[in-house]
C-alpha cells in the first residue's frame, strides 16, 4: 500500500476489546422472521465475520448489536453488561459503514474528533494525533474527504470509530467499495490495527474470501439462523451442512448411493462407477448422499489406474500459482480441480482426456437434499 512517508510508531492506547455474547435473539418485520434464535459468542480481542447470502439476516443482526434495533426476544451482552435495552449511544460501540459516511465539509482531523466533543481541547487534539499516527495518515490531517483515495477514506472512518475507545467495533461490508488489490491491502492493515489494539470486531460480509482473510471466527447465517460458527479452518475442513460446505470455499457435488460389501463401504455414483471409501461413512446402505470434493482433493493423471475415473478436460485457467481445471468426470459429473502450476510440466500441457482420483479421506459426505 502506498503510504505518505512519516515517522511511524505504534500508538500507546489501552486494550479495547470486550467479549460479545448473543443469546436466543429473534426479530421479525411485519410478522416475517428476519432472524430466529440466533446465538454466538465473540471472545474479547478477536475478529468475527458474520457471513451469509443476501437476506440471511446478517444486517439485522448487526443492527441489533449496535442498538439500532431492539430484538423481539433474546439478549445481547458486551462484557458483563446486558445492553439489550440500552440505547445505541450508550453501548460503547463503534461503527464503520460501507460508504464510510464521512462528513464532507470536515477535515480528516475534524472527522476523527467528531465523537470527542466532551474531552478538553488539548486532550482531544492529542487523541486525534494518536489515531492518525495509528492509521498512518498524520500528513493528511487537514485534507477534506474528497481529496482522499477510497482506501484513505476507509482508514479515516476506522480512526473515527476508534476515537471514543469502543468496547466493540462493527463494520458493515467495509471493503466492498474498494478494488481487489486495495481491498487486500486494507484487510491486512485492519488486522494489524486489531492485533495492536486488541479490538473486538464484528464484520458483516457476503464475501467468503474476505471473511476467511481477516476473521478469527466465522458465523455463517442462512435463512435467519446460524448454520455453523467456529474457526475458518474448521468450517472449511469440517462443514456441518451442505450449505456451509458450499458457502465457505468451493466444492464439486457428486450424487451417489451408499453400498456395502465384504470389502467395506462404497459410493455408487449416479453415473455408475463405485468409489471404495477408506473408512465407515456413517450412512446405512441405500442412503442417497452427496459427495463434496474440494478442488485440491482432485488428483489428475494422464493414464488409467486402479480406482481412477475417466474425465474430459473442458477448460484450464491459470490463477497465479495454481492451474484450475473444469472437468466432466465419468461423463456426468462437473468437477473442478486445482493443481500447483509448474511451467513446462504436465500441468500446463494436460491432454483433453485424463483420469482422476479423489482424496476420499478428505472429502465430505452429506445426506442428499
């Protein structure tokens, strides 16, 4: 990230974060449920991302935490304090909006100072200077928002939200308006701030890559309920449902039926081939299931072998260090495969007709919907 040259030192500020506890929260609009029995905890000093498709209830949940909406049922606690019935202005919650919501007629320093009117002037100036050092914008203190880039405006919005030393920080799609390269830079910048201050932060987003990049915990919502919460790696490797499996990362889905014989359990794909499973599958014989295969769990080879399935390579696209292949396996199953790209190797010169095996011990099995 291009940052104006300035002498940088970490601002000496207190550890801010407190634990957030949400229990049994429900809310309806005109009788239609927006969120139902939502519960989760965010440990002090961590980042949680509320993730889900449009209409899943994540924005309603953010409004409840912020105090902009009183739920029909349930409670919200910040630290040991029940804030369910406490107005937003008394909750010690900072907010960063998607469009930043900076005051266009105020300078950067004046925007940051906006929530500090109760402090003496000298103390207010010291706090603003401290925060501008923290977000590396000291040289821009006297500029107006329109004279700043999108990334710089986002950092001003973060500084303004931090100014009153909130117990919780809420960010609504904070990086959505930025181009991809700047978005990645600002995500790292925000994590740096969070680690240095011990902020407890909740980010609302529909972007799974963004959520996994910045969050210590993911809270995946669907149709107003929490489908699963936990560490990003946990949700990626061990999704609790087919919805979470498809929303956190990409997976190819193969319809099958469970079969057993003297050799153990196997999956009979809808196209006919039998895949022998390396361990018990947890389903009774005859159960219709869906095998979810991540791209990195597909192995390609140019010639047949035991348990390898024939596949036709439809498209190969380089993505940085990876080569992504779209395949049609056994004449019926669309499958995406990822390989480390080695220029001049088979990866770059794969024939149209190939064979694939799956790392079945890493794939996930779900009941058919």
